[in-house]
C-alpha cells in the first residue's frame, strides 16, 4: 500500500472539494438554463394553444353563422351596371331563385331574412368595400355566368369571386417586399378563384417573384413549377371580363414567365471579344443586365476558366465568381447553384491535381507550356514519330489535333471513367521489338489516329446523342425525336464499323510481327464501310443545316452544346466540328495505308493485302461519290419539279437522273415564241423545256403561286432524230424531233460560259446512251442558218427590245381584258387610241423614236382624246380602223402574230 504524506492528502481533499463545488455550480447553471428554456417553450406552447383556440373559435363562429345563413332563403341582387346587362340577368334567372336589382345594394344590406348574393361589375369602388365589410357573398358577372353555364351552385364562400380565371391555381410569393403590392396581388388572386400558400409544397403550381435566385426559386425550378412575374396577375385581371379566359393558358403564361437572369447584373471576364459579345447577347435575351467588374451592384462574375489564371477582384465582396458552365447550365435548366461552379474551387482543384490528369482542363497559357515541354521530351526520347526521316501530314495527328490541342493525343476511348479522360500510355507487349521499324512506326500512326477517331465517335454518342435521346423521353426535351434522328440518324453504322476495326488493330498491336496482315482489316470491313459511309456523307449538308437551325432556334439546346464544348472530352471543339470527322476519315486512312505500304517489303505477305486494301478504300470512296451524285441528282429533280408550274408528275422517277441545265433563247416559233427565254433541263431520258414566269401579268394574275417557271414541253430523247449545230452562229443549235411531221426547234445559248460544242456532244452522248446506240458522233449534224431557214439575229437581248416586247404583250392582254359591247363612247375611243399603237406610227420610225412617242393609257386624258380624234374616228372606215393597229417591227412583235410577216420575208 502506498502511504502519502498528510499534507499531500489534505491538498488533494481541497482540490476534490473545489471540483465538486464547480460541478455543483455547473449543474445548477444547466438546470437554470433548462428551466428557462422549458418555461419559454411552455409559454410558446400556451401562446400557440391560445392562437389555435382563437382560430378554432373563429372557425366555429363562421361555421355557425354559415349554418344559420344556409337555412335562410337565397336571392340574387344585381347591383348597378350588372343589372342592366341582359346576359347577366339571364344567367341569374337560370338559378331559379328571386332576382332583384339595385343601384347600390346598400338598401337591402341589413335585411337579415334573406341570404343575398350580390353581383357587382366593379370590385374596386366604395360600394364593393361597404358590402364586403358586411361579409356578404359577392360575385362578378363572369363568375355568375360560369356557374350558370356549368350548372353549379353559388356556394357559401364569403370571399369575393369575380371570375374563375385562376381556378385550381396555388401560388406562393418570394422577393416582393412592398406590403401594399403584396396585399393587392393577394386580393386579385382570390378574386379570380386562386389560392395562396406561405410556403412551397407539392400542391403549389406557380411561384410569383420579381427576380431569379433564392431558395424558393431553386425549389420551383427543380420541380418544374411555373415561375412568373407579378405582371401575370395584373394581366389576368385586365382580361377578367373575357368569358372562357384562363390565366394558366400556355400562350398567356409564356409572355410573363420569369427569365433565367432577370434581376441579375453579370460581368463576363477573360473571354475573347466575339465570345464575350455572344454571351452578352444571350444574357440580354434572358432578362439579365451586363455589368462591369467595378460595379457595386454586380451580382455575378462569369470567368473563362481556360484563359484566366487568377481570381478577379470585384468591388462587391458578395459577388459570386463563377465558371462559364454556370451561365450555360442556368440557360439550359433555368437555375444552377452557384456553389457548384465557384472559380476559386476550380483553381484549387487545378493546384491539387496531378499534371497527368489535368492537361485538358488547364488554362490555355498552361497548356502552351505543357505542349512545349512535351514536344521537347518527344524529341529527346527519340519516339517513332520523331526518328523517321519523313512524316506524312496525317501522322502528325499523333501529336497534335486539328484544334491545336492534345485532344487527339490524350484521348483514349477505352479509358473513359466518370466523364474524365485519363492519359494512359499505350501498352507495349513483350513481342514488340526493341528497335522499332518504320513499318511499325507507321502502323502506330494508323493505330493511334484510329483510336483517337473512335474516341471522338464515342464522345458524340455518349455526350450528345444518348443524352438528347434520354431527355426526349422526359417532359422537358431539348430536341424532339425527329430532330435528333435527322442529326444522328446515319451516325451509328460508322461508329460500329470503326469499333470493330479498332479491336482488330489492338490485337495486332498486342501481338505485333513484321508479317502481320494490316490490309486484311480494311478488306474484311469493306462492305460495312460501303454501307455505313454513303448515307452519312450524302446527307451531311442537310444534317449540318438542321444542327445549325436547332442551335439558332432553341436557346436551351445552344446552352447544352456550349456546356459540352468546354468539357475535356470535346477538346473545346463544337459538335459541328466533331461531326465533320467521318467525312475526313477515309482520305486520311488512304494516306496512312500508303505510308505503311511504302515501308513494306514486296516479299511480305501484307504487301499484296495493303494494295488490295488501298483499292478497297478507293472503291468505297468512288461508291460514296457516285451515291452522292445520284442523291444530288434526285434531289435536283424534286427541286425542278417544285419550281415548274404544270410540270408532269411522272418527271419525278427513281430511274431518271438530272444531267445539266442550259438557258437559251428560242429562235423558232414552235414552243413559246421567238425571243422567249427558256430553260432546257437535260435528264437521262428526256428534256424538260420551261419558261420563266413574267414578273408583270403572271404575278398579278396568280399572286399566290410560289412556282417560278411554267412548263412548256417534255421531249423524250427517243424522239430526237438529230442534234444540229448551226455553224454560222457561235451560240445557235437545233433539235429535230421525229413524228408524223418532223419538227425543228432552234435555240441560242445565253450563258457565255457554256461551250456550244461541248454541250451538244454531251447531249448526243446522252441520247445515244438512252437509245443504246454506239454512233453518237453521227447524231450531230452541221448546217447553216440559210439551209435551215432560221433567223439567227439576236433577239430579246437589249433592254430596249425587251421594253418593246413587253409593251406589245401589254397591248394584247389589255385587248383581251376589255369588252366593248356596252362601253361608253368616250371610254371606248380612249382605250381604242391606247390599243391602236403605244408607239404612234411605226412604219418609218426607228426604235428610239418609237420609244420617244410611246403614250401610256395612264397618261392619256380621255376628254382630249375625244375632242382631238372625234372627227377622224367618225370618218374612218372599218378597213381604215384596222390599219390603225400598226404592227411593230419584227424584233419587238409578239411572236404568235409573226407567221404572215415571216411568210412575206
């Protein structure tokens, strides 16, 4: 046993006593605090109990009063203007209860023998306030009419109801600080049949606020509630007298929805000028205001994390400094929590992240230094790409992508984890030779670029296509299913065939030998490549146009593209940049195989396979080009058919293809008329002749038509006997058509870039191909214009001759438009003078003098015509009058009237 000194024991006893006193003192303090809290809680509970009791008493009194009122007989009182409205009176009488009318309703307000429903037109005057203070039932005319139409009872609600425009609406307020405004909004919502809750819950349908942000706003956006401005309530009240109006209609609510950045002042920092302006435009479209960094009211600073290396310092310390993703996520989803996109956290993550994992997420200034050090290390280590004497342009993709980043170098399609690409060095098997041959080096080029290419296809599939399809199945899609199909419909076959090719390349890489058969991979996938690529390449332009349209018209889809573009998987390339890669891939494969072939010995079994693989790639390319040509030809036929009025329906045929188009002047008078401009469409089996619609009378006659040409004739190539070259004209040619009576059509080529002989030989070749003849050269004849009796003088070339021709046509059409059976004499003579000759006498005048003497009907005074020409018009005989219709010269004369003149010539 340990014996302690007496003094030591005494000291311990005093110390223990002190601890005991302190403990006792703490216990007393805790007890007092607990008693105080219990007393406060008890008082609060008593207070809440009293409030509940008071509320229950009020409810009981109201219920008792309502029970008493329900036993009284009911009637309807139409107050003021409501009593003078016939429809309101008819609706009131439909309830089968007494209906009285009163100017104010105050004369019967103290009548306790009746329960009265007051119908008022105005809910804001003194009469309404006086009746409402008496807790009487007040209705508006629309509410009365609605109840009558729906055959409902008037109910026992003491709250005034003007209409039921907000029936079923449960609203909540946030951010409205003015009590008067809030009270007015509450009364208006109640008057339109709506309901108001203090807090958001599962029954809430609308949130009313002045600016975005806050807990309630975040809740509303998370659960897809409708967020509107107070103007929504005021606008609904303005339309309160419209029967059938509902404030929840989409067209009405859309105009009052709160925009994503409404009430926010945002500063953009570190962005290029073009991108900065684009983001400012998007901000303004979404209700925000652009601010400067030193603006004390600036609420957010959006930073380009790819170019900014230090945190900006705004004047307002409460300003959120965020990455650009926050801006685009807010547009896409309506709200994004600022705490998830803090720029400071992003800088901290870069500092604490190993360099091998953060290359694609570093700012551009960091990446430039990384690329420089990486290229120096490549040269020092003597990698395959650095050791060769010559590198193809395609092999450079192993180090640097098209976007001048390490996107193609670091992307490994099979190392995608948690949406983050990890840089993994290629696995080198034991069979890999220590000293690498040039054949192996170029195989690595092929393997690396194929791996990068499949990585891009994986990015398109996982980051864009699959996510858009998932959203399309929800109630809030970014694009509908047809739009997604038009963009990605031809993409999957290409992805599948290159995934298979990459697996074969991996096996070759893992078991490399100099005699391995690289060409077999292309040969085995030749048919799949032929099936996969033509649809994608042929409709790439349509796909790009659809993508640009959706990007332009749908702001949320535009934000979706912007968000994904900043992710490392995309290497800061847009979806359109990624979608063009399949178009570029086959030519690059051809170059890569050619490099491998150059370093493959003739004795190597793969030499012949590589040559066959190159032929296979060429075959795929030719098939794509031919299929593209056929597709464009068929699309051209549809366009031609849609542009020609009266075009035969059988012109559109899967067996017909479009060859060329030629604009000509008609020299003969067999189709439309000499001098008319025609379009000659050459197809594989026929020629379509059409005429451009006139902008004058044709447009006025049929303003609703959208077709620009009019069908003239469809000539089968079987019926053309000869193609005739008019040798004394550099532009004229003819077509001799078979039939009961052979017909000669002559034309003059307008387009100076079209070589006549080349065009005629192409026409003969097409006729021979269609008729299965081998003597195409014998179908082309050479004749002079005199032998053909064809006038090859220029027609319809000058502006002056066009004016004469239009004037001549005007005379003919006006002549058909008027009937002189019952026309007054003065008007008849005036019109006759105009129709006689718009040029005056044309027998001896030049075209210039004819134009100088031209007299239009709109400039002719009818009285002057009557006075000046009265005597001469009466004295002229019918034969003389007919001579007054002077025939214009041949160059301006309507061609349908030329036969007699041509005969005389």
